[in-house]
C-alpha cells in the first residue's frame, strides 16, 4: 500500500470516529500529564486521585474513539447487520479501566485518611485544578452540543444543559460515555480544588483523603451506570419511545397505509434497525402493494438515524393496532 493511500485510510478512519470522544481523549491526556506532574511535586493525594481519573478518561475515550470508528463501517456479506454494537464492546472495556482506577483511588483515599499529611505547592495544585475545571467543562459542553446534534434538537447556550439530561439516553454510546464521565470529571475537579484549599487553610489534612475517597466512589457510580447501559446495548435494546413514534409517524403518513401491525426497532450503536409489517388499504393489486411497501421503506431510510429497514405487508384486520 502506498503512503498516500495509507494516510488516506487513516484520515478516513479518524473522520468516522465520534468527535466528542476524540476531543475528550486529547484533553484528558493533557490533563493527566499536568496533574501527574503536580501530584509528584506536591504529594497531594487528591491530586493523585484526579490524575488517575484523567488517565482512566484518556484511555477510555481513546478506546471508545477507535470503537466508534469501527462501528461506522458498512455492513459486509459476513456481517450483514453491520458493526454498530462494536462500540458497546469498546465502552465495556473502558468500564473495566474505570473500575480499576476507582479501586486504586479509594485505596489511596483510605490510606490518606488513616495517615494524613500536608501537601506542598498550593499554587501549583490550585492552578492545575482550575485548568482541569476549564478543560473538563469545555469537553462536557462539547458533549452537550453533540447530544443536541445527535437527537436533532435546537437547544443552544444554557438550554443545552437541561436538554442534555433529558435527551442523553437517545445519544450514541460514545457521546453518553463522554457526557457521564465529564460530569464526574468536572465535579471531581471542583471537589479536589475545594479539598486542597480547605486542607491547606484549616490544617485539617484529613480532607485530602476524604476528597480522594469521594472521587473514587463517584468513579464506581459512573462505571455501574455506563456498564449497565452498554450491556443492554450489546444484548439489543429497543429504541426510545420518541424514535419509535417518529418512525411510526413516517410510516402512517403514507396515504395507502392504514395501520401498523408490527413495529420493532432495535438500537445498533447509534443507528436503528427497523422491522415492520404494514396493513394497506383494501383493493390493491399485489404489484401496487409491493410498490407501496418499497416507497414507505425508502421514506423511513431517509431518517438519518435509521440504518436498515425490513418491511412486509399483512392483510388488514379492521382493528387499529397503532395510534400515535
């Protein structure tokens, strides 16, 4: 393979990846280096805990970015359903990393609580934690914008915050991971900042250990949350009600469709696979009914969230099964 072709393949691979996770991986790598330097110089336990958190985030987002790019590959003859669920598998690997870092953080926090000691270089620690709040906050804001984009909502500015919490379950697995992780990262950075300052001002160095312990507990909580969501994603989970209603509305908007007998929508990564049986108005020829089926299928496939549609026709039973 020529160098130009190789670079083109790499560029295409990167372009397919989830933007939020790519940005988060880069941002957390920078933060991990800065925090690690500050933890080494100052000896702060809370700073070490947030360093481990940033290392975990950087590794996670790197894994997830690769997984999100692979999941966007087109279906093949061998894998006719595509690669959508691959991203769930990569996110579960990230959950393992989070769990390990959470354990190490809790152990470190408990050790500091048992043997509290002062840390040095307050100004360095505070500067790094302020940087962490800014960077993690920017990544979190980017994730909120990505949620709005993926769920096709018009929220902007401060409206992105309530919209993100309301619509996050409809976002892609990588975007959900970034959102949840950076809520904890931003809150953890604020918590670490407060713990470091209060421990220095009051001389109550136990606060350093308490802050470290709380960050570890938060990491466990997010690991459980993300692990559950991606486990059900690997099994195969039904689309949210909003997506189901939107697709059903597209089908029923066709003048020749009188009812939906069956509609099953399964989420595959960030895409949806639709299976449906339609009831058409009576008196149509088989050829006409076939044309209508393909017409409706093509309309559903225009939905940017839909990757695959399997559609059939069933005899009308004069009973309305589907109401919007």
